[in-house]
């Protein structure tokens, strides 16, 4: 029996005007790898660490951090394996200018569509090319 996605209310950065950039895809497609490349690339481009890069969950490569890039606070949260973790990250980082969030599109909660319904946000489908995915995320930061 195929699971159907549950409809949820649109999600946005709330009263602070945070933009959410969501990288979504099936498990084990390189989302966490892309996030590590993204973090390194932003630092290479001059981003400064505001909140130390801290590991998350069971995967030692998953992390959270806040970077200051081009005058904007950008939170990265790579552990999008569960809907509730993603919702919590949206609340925790609401005062940032951007939240870049990974999400495994395997669960019944349709987070991708909820985030996409807010035109301020950006939803990016994971491809097989981590470098191109990194470029797409950086280009969404305006």
C-alpha cells in the first residue's frame, strides 16, 4: 500500500521574514554531502562562522551551523530525516535571514509543498551532482 503525503499548512520564516531554501530528495542521495560542500564553499567565499558547526544525530556528517555571508545570517541544518526536526529548525533559526534545510522526501508529511507555497522560499530537488546542487543553493541566496 502506497503512502500518501499529508497536506500541511504553508511554512515560512514567520514574522522575521526568513527565507527557507529546501534541498529535498530520497535518502542516501547526497544531501548531507552537498551541505558539507556548501559549508566549505561559503567559508571559501568569505562567510564567517557565527555559530560553531555542531554534529547532529547518528550520521557524523550531519551538522548545524550559522554563517554570516554577504551581511546575512545563514543557518545550515543538514539533518532533515524527520519532519519534526525540520519544523524545530524553522522555529530555532527564525531570526536568521536564511535557513538552508535538507529533507528526505520519504515521509507522509509533505514539507516540500508546504515550503514551496510561500513565494519567499526556494525548493531545490537533489540531483546526482553535488557541485551543481551547491551552486543552485548559493544562487538562491540574494
